[in-house]
């Protein structure tokens, strides 16, 4: 433990020593005192005098060392108060020691943020040094940049900080001069880090490579956008690139001429490149590489190497002498066009093009000659062997009289690219599983029909498969995919050529049909589709009865735009499901009113978080036998000024449908963690707080990162948070589920399956998911101990939890008989109205004071 350095600051004990020494001196010279006391008094006086002298020597040594440090050094208290400063500090800040000591550190660093001491102490408490770049201020108000290194030490039993500030002004000036040189030099410069990522590109490089200021440089300079050739026309691989070689070997690559072909703008440039690896102090491997280059394309333009590189890039050259109608084509251009005999005139070239491209090319050439314009066309034609080709023709007219004008340019083979684009276009419009149109394609088709007056009388049939998830969850996704394919074939057979069919998503399909020639066609097709599903499906030796619910909306009465028509058909489909499934329902005025109410609810719900309309109540989780509170479950409440108090089961299900539950769930998570922090600060020793998580949150965002941020913001350990998931989360996306559950468990978060037993497939996942416990649904607790089926379910779930080593919490306990039954099963923790309804935070604190034993 260090005691010396801060004794120069704390002088109270020094002031006390002087009168004590004087009193001892006087006592030693007092003849009236007994003689046997004189040696003891003299010994005490000499010891105190020696100690005072030693303290002076220690203070002088500390001050000499302290003031010898050339950088400003400050001694700072826990709360940021400056306790001492050395001579270099007084010089740097242009203030005396008395002006600085006793002031908060913000006096020297006025730009420090609020609560700036927290990260300092968090770092020092880990035994590490805290380093930060800040701006210090002199007495005259001028500022200078410093790099501050802070370390903790113990002084006379108190924790202090020693902070050394290194003036960065010279370094910043040198960096500025280096940057100015980089920006003004006429050679292109690209700096990459050890991983090859671009750190800096100077203006000369932007100009040479013809990159726009607003371009995404990483995208433009990505390796797959370029082809590199050496002077012999050989393709240079990525590993042989000069910058990669310099990083790998640590050796300078001297001036090397390479050809760089930009695939995006179809341009070849020859550059002379030098690459210099740069090392950090004491390192053996480069941390960056500096590439310097200049454009030498003009020196290569007429060489055979340039022609060879163009051939490798499938680019040929052409020149047309308009006066003599003489056409010159390079060897590569002739190969691309594939004509025999070789083309000699522009008429020959035009003859191998298809209409209307032949006419487009002729018109572009006439304009180029007459007005000096350039041309850039994608054209289609036939080779002599009958193969179809696509070419991109670029040309520029040279100035001169029309009789002697020349047009020169390039001709590139883009056949593979066009074929790939067509393949992608078809794939982009097709559902890969069923071969039907996909969502985007059918929306485009429907919008096109509705915008054409001759086709606008159309109907949409929205089809949803009933009980599809049962097959998908029981037999797995592969069987579910086969079922979707079989269902799509039945719909195709039922509709035939009378409608356009699409898979709209999941187990939902759309049929678009015309009503102009037959107004009752939608209803007739709906009956045909229902008839097609009357026969059971057979999958993996099992037989399943899968039916369909269909909603019908017709244009223009039910909507004039694609989205509106589909939405109304969707509303009618859900009404069909509500009425019992396996039927069709048309959109009606009553359904429109219900939809309006849902839209109103959606509008208010979307603003509820911003308008601070939500609040949380907390239902205690208790030990069933003692009533001791071990945790609380956060329950959301919504009070809207226009709609009034809304039932959670009503607005939460709607938020699940619209996706608003993601934002609402995030608010509940953060607010619950903050409340847990407040309770703990007030002494309420709850083990954890439980928060419900929607499957939408699970699928639509990085849940683990959001939980990590909420815990960090509230300063809670992961063990203080319990997340409750419904069984639907388990079957949405198994690989992502396991990954996210593992990440949450690694944080210490308790993971529970809520309402266990209400679903139909969770047992497939319990054995391999890293969960901690189950919550027995109140649906079954309500019937015990009288209802035999509920008793059996409770016993079965208890057995499952016990065999898998999972905790079990019972929900909805309302009677003493239920409590006794659950205790007899071995369930020790539960919640319900028997113990308490949801309470406001203050009510819970008042009802359940701090548990002294737990504290």
C-alpha cells in the first residue's frame, strides 16, 4: 500500500506533528517531572523527530520524481477531483498548482461527457490501463489534443488515479502533412489493411480509375469487378496481385505494368504499379500496404498485348469509314459475330442483326454521323451457324465532313450475360418449390390487369390450407414441402386455363381470374378447388385431410389496386376460417367495417409506444408452499385516449399479425429490466423478472443482441432475466432457434417455454434445445383436481420436466385445492389470482417487502 505520494496534498497530519514535537521538547526540559520518565520522553521526541524528517525526505523525493516527468501528470480522486499536478502539467495548462488542485477534471477537459468516470473505473477495476484521446484546455482558452493513460493505485487506504497526458499536437501536424501529400500527389494511391480491405483512396486514384465521389469504393474495387492481365496477356489471379504479394511476403513490389479491365464499365487500363508494405513498430508482418500507380494506357493502346487482353475479355474493335463504306473488324470482333465470309461493310454487319435491332443500329449510326454523337446499344443477331448472340456496340464519331467521317468503337460479346439475366428473370418470377408464379410476379400481373380497362373486371381468390402446420410439424419441413407441391397441382387441375395461379407465401395461394365474360366464375372456381381437396393426402404412410379456406374479392367493387384487392380477399378468407374452414367467403360491407376497425386499431397501436400509452404490471412468481416471492412476470397494459382500455389478448394478437409486436416487445424488455434494477436498488431481492417474447421478435431481429443491450443498459446480470417463449417459436426455424437459444443461455438468461402443452409439436424440440424450464398452462391447471383429463396432462408435463431436468412453474392458480394438488405433484413455484393479480411496481414493493434471508 502506497502512502507517500499524496502526503504532499494531505497536510493535516503534518500540522498536528509540530505542536506534539514542541510539547515533548518542553517536557524533556521540565525538572519537575520524575527522572524515570525523562528517558521515555526523550525517546518519543527523537522518534517523532526522525519520523518527521523521513516524511520530509519522502515528500521531497516524490515531488522531485513527480515534477521530473516531462508529460503532464495528475493525481485524481475517485469522483474526478484533481488532488495534485506536476510542473509539466502547470506549464501545459498555463495555471498554477493552486488553480488546478481541488477542481473537477472537467476544469482541464471541458469536453468530457457526463458520467465520464464510470468507464474509467470499470477499466481500472479490471486491473487494466484506461487510454483515451481527449482535448485539454489552457488558461487562455486554447485547446490541444492529448492521449491520456490512467492507472489506479491505493493511497493511504483510498483508491486514486494517476493520469499521464501525452501531447499529440506534433503527431497530428505530421499526420496532416502526410495527408496533404497523399491528396495532392499526381500518382494514384490506395492503402489496404492486413486483410486487404481499403483504408484510403486518394483523388488521383479516383481520377485514374474513373470512380465518382459518391461511389461505394469497396464495391467498385471488389476483385470480382476486375480482371488483371500481365504484359504477356496472362490472367493474373488474386493471390498474384502486387498488393496481396507485398502483404504476404513483406517485400516491396517494384514498378510492374499490369492491365486492369473494369467489367462494370467495360474498360481496360494499363497501370504501372508499385506496392510498399508498411510495418508497425516491433512487428514482423505488415499491417498495411501502400499501392502507388500511374496510368500508362496510352503507351499500350496500339500494342498486340492490348488486343490480346481485349480478346480475353471478349471485346473486339471496329472502325467504319463512312465515305467508302469500309468496315474494319479486329480478329476478336469477327470471332464474336461468327460470320462467313468475313464482314467487310456496315451493310454486312446490319444484315446479321435481328429486327428491330437492325433498324435501331442504322438510326444510331445516322445520328452519330450527322450530329457527332456517340452510340451505345445492346443488339441481338444470328451467327452463320445459327447460334443467337448478344453484343454491346459502343462507338464515337470523329469530326470531319460526312463523306470522310469515321466511327470507331468496341464490340463486346454479352451473350452469356443476357442468357443469365433471362434465367434470373424467370427465376425471380417463379416459386422454386411449386413452379408457380411467386408473390412479386403475381402482384405485377394483377396490377397490370387492373390498369387495363379491357381486363380490369377481375377477381382474386385467396386460398389458405387448413391444418397444414400439423403435417409440417409432425412429419417435418420436407414432407410439408411435398404437401405444398401436391396442393399446388390440385389447384392447377381445378383452375385449368381459367385463371393465373401463384404461391403467395407459406401455405397461401392466389388465383386471378376474369369476370367480364362470366360474373360467377370466382365462386365456380372456388367450388372446384374445394372439391379438389376433398380427397385426403398421403404422406410417409400417413393419411391427412387437408382442406382449404378461400376468400374472394372482385374488382372494381372491392378494390381498384392490387394490394387492396388482395387484402380484402385475405379478410374474406379469414372470415371463412372463422366460420368453420373448408369453405369460401366473398368480401362484404360488414367485413369492410371490421377491416376498418382493425386498421384503426393498427394506426393507434403503431403510435402507442411513442405516445407513452403502455404501462406494465407485474404478477408475482411465488413459492407455492410459503408464498415467498421469487420473481415477477411483466404484463403489458394499453390505455388509448380514443379506444380506451384495450384487452391484451385483443391488441397483442393484432400486433403479432402486423409485426408491431417487435417494437412493443422491445419496449417491454427494456422497461422490465429497468424496473428490476430499480427494485434491486430499493432492496427488493427478486431472483428474476419474466418477459414474454413473441415469435415475431425471434424471427425479425437479432434477439440475443437486443437482450444483451437491455441487460447492459440496466446493469443486470443475465440470471436476473427470464424469457418466456411460446411453442410456435420452436417450430419456426430450427437452426436459428438453437443458435439464438444458445447465445441467450450463454448470457445466463433463463429460458422457459410458456403455456406448455397447448401446442402440438414442442416435444420434438425439447430434447435438443438449451432451455431451463416449462410453464404449465392455466388451461390445464383450471381443471384440477376434478377433471381427469387435466389431471393426466399435469402429471404428464410434470414427468416430462422431471425426466429432462427442467424446472416447472404452474400458471393460473386460483384455489387452495389447485395449490394443494400442484404441491402434491412436486411443483414448487407458481402464479395466479390465489396469490396476486398483476400489481403496479410500487404495489408489488409494498406488498412484498425485502426478504432478509435472501438479501
